[in-house]
């Protein structure tokens, strides 16, 4: 009976360690995702500032000569 309890305690400690490792990895991945999303937002803002006509609203431009 004692060996079964010891075995269960060992398994529990391994599972707790694995859970801690997965939690840390999940946290790190979430930080990376948040950083990528922030950078993407900055790129979108920069693109809008550099060329506002890219969105397809080029009503001021005449059509190209081949039309």
C-alpha cells in the first residue's frame, strides 16, 4: 500500500512539473502574440499615413491611357 501511495505521489509531482512548464510556455507564447499584434497595428498605421490612396479611393486620378 505504501509503495502505491509513493508511486502516485511521484506521478503527481511529474504532472505538476509538466503543468508548470506548459503554463510558462503558454505565457511566453501569449507575449509573443501580443507583440506581433502590436507591431501589426503599427505597420497598419504607418501604411495608412504613407499612402492613404491605397485603400482604393483614388477618385481624383484619371483612368490610365489604355482604358
